[in-house]
C-alpha cells in the first residue's frame, strides 16, 4: 500500500498527529523522551507527514527547520532535518523523499540569490543514503577529501547548533549516555553491508549504534541534483507548499 503525504507548518500539526509521531519514534528508537520530541518539534518550521490512506494514521514524518547562519565562508541559509522516521513496513512505498525533494526545490526557487545548504545528521545508514541518491556533490563521502570551505561550513553549523557535543575532529555529534538511538534490528547495517556508501558510513561513524550522528552537508541547487533525484521528486508545484509566512525570526542562528 502506497502512503499519502503532505507538508504542513508545525503550528498546524494536531495533537493527535503529535501523539502518533511520538509513538512512531518510540517504536523504532530507544530512549525517546517526550521533552526531547517536543523540543525538536518546537524549533522546526515544517513537518513532512506520510499517512496510511484509509485510516489517516501517521506512518512516517520528518521535521524541517530553515534558518540563517553566519559562517567563516559568509552568510548562508540552512535547511536542517530533525526527527525522521518511517514505519519499516512502508520503507518501499512512502512519499517522504519525494515531498522532501519538492520542498527543497520550492525553497531553491524562493531564495535564488542565497547560498542554501542541507545540514543532515545521520545516526542510521538509511538516512545517509539519501545523499548519494540525491546529490552529485555532498560531504563527507567515500574517496573524496572534504574541501576546506565545506569543513568550515560544517564546523560553523554544527558548533553553533550542538556546542560541546560536536566532535569537530571526526565530524560527529556525540550521543549522550542515555541518548536516542535506533532499536536493535531496525535498519540493521548488516542488511546493506555490501553497499559502498553504507561501508563508508560505518567507517566514519562507528558509534552509530549508540546514537552518534554523522554531520553531512549538501548544497541545495538544481545542478547538484542527480538524475535519480529528479525521478524521485517528479514535477513541482510550489503552490502546494506552505512556505509563507517566513520561518520564525527566532530560528536565526
């Protein structure tokens, strides 16, 4: 069964949807607290929701925040993806990637003169694999030296957002002892160990099983999207997306 999806403002997420989102996280992650879930949601601008079409129950979601960041390379706009999960039953039949891609294209159109980047932190290989599917250039990636400008941008974004938890030497946001992490058996890395991208992810983030998150960066521009991304995204109707009003001023780093 194919899920249906939508992008909505955080302020418009219903109490019932919030409860289902939290329950979905708890089914797939250990050490999920209501306070941390609320904190993640409160700082975001939009939520991508995917639903079972008959019941309307939430089967997947991803929270999205956009903000301005001053870096040593100059001012940029950052799209940051927070809590993200899809019910494993629907990994092959959900529109979350399509909707995320269409949202990014709408943002690219809205800010044509801005340097726009996706900042992704990944504690699981499935999230990291979005990068090689969608982008020609992203960092970090196998057999590629991260250029100095990208090192600087990643450092400035991650340091500002995560403070002492950010290990700049390894490009990792370190998990707390009781931090959120994928449950054993959910997206187990042994299922895709032959994939070179998965091998790379495991090599640079060996602590992913305890909740360490790899900091990743990709420029959001049309010419950075791969042909495989365009197949996922499909045609864009930017009028479908709630990009007004502007993201809250409190989201400026």
